[in-house]
C-alpha cells in the first residue's frame, strides 16, 4: 500500500455539479474534516496534568471561589485535551478515518470541541450550573466512544501497523480518562457545594461517603475492594455457568489494612477484570466437574510508596500463541468473534450500570443501584459487569491503560500449563501526576 498523506491536511476542492458522483461522495465525506484555525490555536496549548493529592487538597475546603476556579480549569482543559486528540486522528491514514466507527468518534469529539471551546469565563454559581449541564450532556453523548473505537480498530486491522494502532488507542483512551476525571470531579464538587449542609456553621450529616472528596476516595482499602469485586465477579459467573457449576474460592493474604487515595471505579475495574479472567480460566480448564477447583490467591503488599496486589490462579496459563496479542487492541484471528461481542455493547463508559445483565437477579439489580450512587459515573467498571462469555479482547489492554494513568503498572507473569500471576502496582501517596500524552511528547517520539 502506498504511503498516504495525513488526510486532515489535504486541501479539499469545492464540490461542483460536474464532479463525478464517486468523487462527490468522497468530497462530501471529507469536507467537514478540514482543520480549522481554532483547532490549530488550541493544539498549541499544553494540558496541565494534576495528581490525586491536588484534587483532594483543592476540594477538601470548598468555597465559591474554589468552585469557580475549578470550573475555569475544566473549561480550558477539556477543549485543549480534545484538540490534541483531534489532531492525532487527523494524522491517521485517510482509509482508517473513513471507517464508520472512527468517523463516529471523530464527529463526537469535534462537536464537543466546538461546544466547549466557546464557553466563556465562569464568574458566578449560575454560570457554573449552566456549564455543568453542558459537560454532563457531553459525558452522556460520549458513552459510545469505547466500543466504537474498539470496533474501528478491529475493522482497520491491516491498514496500519499494529504497534502504531495500539499507540494511537492508548493515547486516545488515556486522554479520555483524563477528561472524564476532571469533568466528573468538578460535577461532584458542584454537587457537594450545593448540598443543604454545605453552609457556614452547618453540621454535615453522618454520610458513609464522607471519605470522598469529589470522586477521590481517600481511604481505599485493598482488602475491601478485592472482596467487593470478588462478590460481583462470582455472581456474574454463577449467572453465566449455572448454579451447578463449582466456582473457585478466594484466599486473600498480606497487608490487609493497606489504604491509599484513589478513584474507586478505576480500582474496581482493574481488579474486577483480573478476577473475572481468573475465575473464567479456572472454571473452563477443569475437566472433572466433581473436583473442587483450586482457589484464586490474592496477596496485598504495602511498601512506603506503593501497594502491590498480586492475583494468582491455576487456570492453565495463557497459550504462547496468544501472548504477543495480550496487550494489543488488534487481535488477529479472533477479530470476528470480538466484533460480534462488541456489537452487543451499545454504551460502555466503564461504569457498572451501563451494561445490563441478561435476566439480572434482584441481588444484581441492587448492586447496580448502589453503584449508581457513589461514585456517580466514574469512567470505569462496567466492563467487569459483562457475562464471562462476552469476550471483547480489550480487558487487559484497557486495564493497563487505567493502571498506568496514575503512574502505576500492570504486568502478567505466565506459567503455561499451570496458571497466571498478575501484578497490579498502585502509587500509594497520590502525588503522581496523571500520565498524559500531548502533541509535544508524541512529536518527540
């Protein structure tokens, strides 16, 4: 295939009546994609990354001045971060971006960019209320982004080198996380500011969520999160495999009192995905249903600056032929199966409530209702609520993106024929900035 110039930088001729129909269709499709001067201006700006500690410190003593400062930070950051990703998409080969799924994402992003860049400085609580409505609507509109991106990547396999496509996907997803984090944090702070008890000399009610500052949970307890994710993963497995299927037990050891600040839904997603994979591997490997399956072992290790969670199973390990694709969004021979499964997920913001369970039990519905309350729509945990047989091929790559976002890591040690050890490292102090990719850093590669 000949090298294609960046499609976004082409000069598109005007459409005339004499233009052949085929060329007219191409010109009509590409005309809205031309770069605008406004985009060039915003791409010159650099994103200003933040840390969990900054989010906590800023939101702990909330005043009107701080709320408006938060609003104006989000007001400038969202279009800046969107502009960088739009420019990334404009440098893809034309044949990739004309894919309907990629085109859908681009149009959503450009629409959001045009809407958000026009918001004027927020000077009052009333201005902030209007702005919160805008970003809430934008977050809702973008619930289709992840499945559409995943389907686009699979359908474009062979049109770009897998390494380049994976780098593009990682950058796009990391930026998406960053935008949802700052937008949802500001929405949560606004909700707190508007609460009836948030007035001078008012006494805050006994609230079980008092350990939250916006979306940041100050005292995430590793043992509690593992237990909660295990309960949900096991219930999903029971629904999928039936009540007669013996499921493995879980054994949690180590520093069970380890706590750290984190965004709870990020943590639930990564741990939930790892536990779901382990349950599935153990159940499907067992040849004798009468035998009790070996337990899944979880070890929590606390160091001065990190918490490491190791999840070990005896599910037979990962076939060596699959290992090269393990962290890739391009899945080779399994592409058609993943496309069929992704088509069953119309929205995937990565929150527990967005993917409905088939014939959910009252217990499952109760869990989903609780997930809606706190944190609200936090960018992550819906993928772990899918049935085990709905394989999407993106669980581990996405888990690594979320793990690395707050300067952590996710590694898999494979013992083929025996099992897998997954190591999830978390920055304990909350002082690491979000890991962003900007045009400057990408152009330097």
